């Protein structure tokens, strides 16, 4: 009965949304997009929002990867919120998985090949993660996937060494410091230029590593933060086993 | 039909089949893996739609890590759905 | 004619909603939420696609696709995984208290 | 000059700082949270004074909207932000009662819940609203399960499921709007909403309305409410009624009035509100568990607010906003009192609480709060209900007004029953400690103050309501 009801509802929703999206063209040229309107200056622009980003983005932010420019600079406030969401998730998982006395983990065995292999790989994976988030403003990638890669290196250690346990205090401190860096960079922008999260450092030459002002700084902070938070989540999840 | 359309159609079909498997299979571990496969296919679709940043993120976070977390969750609870 | 990308992603959303409503197993429901999220993300990216365009990175020649949906989806993916991890830890908590993950059985179990 | 962004930056700063301080002392973290919320409330108060002259736009990152994100604070947003932060400060004193570990994480989650709710009120960008909605709801999910018992976990699970469906709908609505208009700024959307395809517009509106309806406790998306309020720690139940719920309904108001200036669609909102009122009040009447009764009553009150927004005349909207303020204060008070009563009676059944409120430090605030929620004249709750009624009357919604009155009578009936029980002669009276009675007295003073001297708030609300409903 419940299945039939759910199926009917699902099909209904499908039709409703399919009809709505049928009116939206796929792969349309950007010149057909509507022009944006600035509500503060009360004037209509002569181009659409994405066109503005693509035309002036390099001058506005100094980044070559426009997605990064949007994520960290134009919509940096969203990213701050997103980092907060992940922080909340790791805090929440930690508080829900909290047990008063120390957890006894069942010691599993893994073989020597896995142990040696993961020892070798661990460093490389961390390096790769760091590469991804340091070059976020130049190439695809950035803080989030970089952090996830770093977390996956810890995941490997968890799988290879049954007794491995990331120290919570260190994780907490690194994620707090990274978060504080993000907020302080934002507040510095407010103090220096009058806008929160203003990109106050010099842009440098495009396509060089030290360019795009505060974007690499923020992306490194995000990378460290995401890495330690995801590790914390994995750790809390592993800690459940008794 | 050009190559883009054909490959897209194939991938979208795989994606939907993976989602339906994840919905209907009783073994939760297989369901989690099916949803991981779906995420992986979606990340290829992201790449085809010219969103490499999103593709990397989806592959690293959406497919790999969330599947790992899900599998830990299943391991500390029950594997079979009633 | 609705573009097939839209159809595919709306189907994902709808399959997710179906799982969440019809299934009684908590882990299954969480998988459903994950599928739902992925569907919306794909929808958002396909809305920003431009035919014969490339990724918005300066080194490659244009025309480029719309960068905004990509930025939004980056945020949405991270939010999705956060919600999923939290939901899983709540489900594990329920399992520890009641010994089951089936919604109709949980209601009958006393602590 | 107060920058609205500070209301978000400071809590974030303190939340990120508290794990480091927690390494030294857990007690310090709790005082830090009280300090942070007090600072926020002060800033919000100063912002309120400033916004009276002209609305404040805070451009973030130095990019003009819609390129960058902008915080958009009018008088109404400032009032709601102020009330949210003030109640958050008062509840943070009551938080000292929470003993359960891990207390540092609890404090961080609470602070970020406040931050998320404030952000939802201040932001002027649709996607940013979604992000803050998620911040608020993820903080709520973990706090709802914080007791780590079956009740708490089940409530939180329901909340996660419904909340995730809601946020998926919000994201679908955003996708539809973005794909037609290619913008995310609310004022930009409002300016060009007419160019949207009518069908797409209606679907986008419904999606956003349903999505934010989850936080606003709207029928039929409110089945999580009683379980969550019942299972959460006491301060958190109090906080839920006044922080995320108010932020959610403010977001709803933004969607209805700022973005889609729908006037031919308001009957839908009224019907949803009326259903919510009836669902809440009728079930509340049958409840024997105190916190569940208050939760259902909260649903009923939120329904009244939604109704007031939907009637759409200047007076009714004014009443709805006033009701929002009165409800935030009154429900926070009642939930804190409920926490004390449950602690004193060692049971959450109303019938076990005979005479538990006979200590004047609890009894008098409790009475004031209950009378205010019932809508009795000298207290804050009166004007809200009265204006909604008058607004509906002038629009000729006679049938709806009759039903509204019937629901109010039901509400008065069960609160009267509750009051009668807790003031009956019981066996013993327990003295509350300072962390309980200070918040109670502060909230009671505010309720009386706003009730007896409503002029300044009413003046602002009238101005704002006239502006957003387009009436004179």
C-alpha cells in the first residue's frame, strides 16, 4: 500500500518537474541569457552574470580557474558557510558517537603487504592532496577534493593498521586553526578595504603559483580543514566498532 | 546523433539502473556500492558537461569517502534489509 | 522534447524520494537521500552547460560554460556528504539503543 | 556604524576558537558562549538603531550584487535578528544547566545554530539563504539527538529525513529560478520575476515554499516537531521554538513578499496556515506530555503566523510579525519553565506536576508566558492575534476568522488546564537555581514590556508591513 502511494507520488513529481524543465533549453548559448540588474545602483547591465564573470573575472580576482574565482572570491561567503557545515557535521558526529570511557577496538589483522604498501603510499597521497589544493586557482581541483584526498590517506592507515588512531586533539586544533584563518582573512579584508572577505593581497601574474591574492591562502586553509574534518568523521565512525 | 549524445545516453542509463539497484536490493552493502557506482558515473557526466572541478570533488567526496563512511556505518549495524 | 540530461537527473531525484517514502530501513533511506542530492546536483550542472563550450579555465580557448552552477554544486556536494555522515551516526545511535534499523520495529522496542 | 556581517563573523570566530580553549578549560568555553551571544545581541541592537533610518546593505568581498553576495537588512530583518540573538543570549544562560558531555561540542553547535538562524534572516542572496538553512538544520539535527536516548535519536532521524527532502526542494526551486533568470540575488530576482514562464514560476514558488515550510513547521511537513522538541535537551527545545523556526518563517516571508510578489496566490498560503493551526491546536489539546503539548501549541502558533502572512493586508502582516516576536519570547519562556517542571516532578506528564510552579520565581514568569501565548490583553501575545483577526475581518475572510477563533479557544482551554494543575496545592515546592530563574525572569520582563508599551515596535512593523504589502 505504502509502496503504491509512494510510486504514485514519485510519478506525479516526475511529471510536474519534467514539465517545468521542459521549458528550459539545454546547452543554450550564453549570449541568450538575460542581462543582470544591480539592485543597489538600480541599473541593468548589458551582459548576463556568467558573461560578466568570464569577461572580467581574471581582472577582478587574478585567478585563471573561473570556478575557483566564483567559489572563493565572488561567492566566498557561501564557501565560509559550507566550511561551517562540514565543521558542524564533524562536531555533530563526534558528539553523537561520544562514549564516556575509552573505546576498545577489536584488533583485526592485516597482512604485511598492505602495511608496507600503505606506509609507502601515505606520504605520496598527502603530497598529492596538498598539490590539488595549492593549485586550486590554476587548475581544476581545490580545497575540497584536496582535503578529501588527504582524508583518504588517513583512511588507508585506518584500514592497514588496526591500532591506528588519529589524535583528536591534534585534529581539533588543526581544524580550528584553519577555520580561524578563514575568518581572520575575512576580517582583515573588512579592516583593510571595508569589505568582509575582500581580496586584499596583490594578484601577481596570472597562471603563476603566487597569484590571485588571498585565494591560495583560503584554499590551503580549506584543504587542511576539510582534511582534518573528514578524518575526524571517519575516525568517529570507526570508533563505533566494539 | 553525435558521440556526445550516445555516450551521455549510455551513461545516464547506467546511472539510473544503478540507482534502481540501490533502491531495490536487500543487501545494504550492495546498495551502498551501487550508489557509489552511481556517483562515479555522475562524476563522469560532470566531466562531460565541462565541470572538471565538480567531477573531481564528486569522485573524491561523493563516491569514495561517502561510500567508505556508509560502509563503516553498515558494518557497525546490520547488513540486510528486512 | 525534454533534454535527456534533465530527464535523467529528475529520475534520480524521484527515485530518491520514492526510497525515502516507501522504504523502512534507515540505511536505505539515507542512501535515498544521497541519490536525491546527486540528482539535483546533476540537474544544476546540466542547466549551466553550453553547447560546444569548454570548462571555464583561462588556459583553454572559449567559449566557456557557466561557472556559477559548478560553484553551487561544489557547495551542495559537501553539504550532502555532511548530512549523510550525520544521518548515519544518528542511525547507528538508534541501532545501539534498539537493535534494529527497521522503522516499524523501532517504534515497538522499549529502551 | 555596525556592519551586519559582524553578526555572522564573530560567532564563527568564537565557534572555531572554542575547541582550542576547550583544551584548557571546559568551563571557560561555556562562559565564552554566553559572552559571544551577548556580544551578538548587543551588535544586533545597535544595528537595529541604525537600520531605522535606512536599510543597510553589506557588500561582501567588494563585489556589487548580484556579482557577489550581499547582506540586506531592513527594519524588520533587524528586529527579528535582534529578537533571535536576545533570546539566544538568555537561553545560553540556561545552557549552564546542561551537564552531559561532550560539553565543548554542545556549546559550539549551539553557537552555530544561532549564527545560522541570524544568517538566514540577514542574507540577501538566495543560495546563501540555502547555505545558512543547511547550517541551521545540521546544527539542529545534532542538537536534537544530543541526549543520545531513543527519543532523541528518533526525533533527530525524522528531522533529518524531512529536512533533507525540504532542502532538496529548495535546491530544485533555486535551480528553476537560476536557469530562467541567471541570477541569485533576491532583489534582482524580484525585479525580473515577471519575465519568468508562469508555470515554471509557480513550480519554483511551491518548491521554495515547501522547502522553507519544514523549518517554519508548516503542515504537512511538521511531523518531526513534537518528537524533536520532546527528545531534545531542555534549552534546545526552547531554542528551536525561537531561533530556527523564526528564521524559517522569515525566509518564507521573504519568498512570498520580496521575491514573488504574489497576490493572487495568497489563498494557498492562508489554507496552509489554517491547516497548520488546526493540526497543532487540536492535537495539543489531547497531549498529556508537557513538552509535546508545547510543541503542538508551537505548531499552532506558527500556523497563525503563516495565516497572517497569507491574508496579506497591512494589518494582518503586521500582526503576523508581532506574533512572531511574542511567540519567540513566550515559547522560550514556557520551554525553560517546562524543563524546570520536568526536573522537579521527575516526570514529563502534566498530571504529575501538581503544585510544582508554586515557587514565585517560576510561577509568575510561567503565568505571564502562558497568558501571553493565549493572547490575553496586557501581554505581548495579544496584539499579534488581534491584528491578524482584524486584518482577516477587513478582507472579508469571515469563515476563516471563525475557525481561527475556535482554534484560539481550544488553545486557551488546554493552557488553562495546564495552569490549573501546576498551581494546585501539591506536596512540596522545589526552589529553582539561578541558571533557571534568571532567564525566566528576563523573558517575563520582556514580554510585559512589549505588551504594555508596544508603540515603538508597532510603529516599525506598520511601516514595514505597509511597504511589503504595497498598501498605504
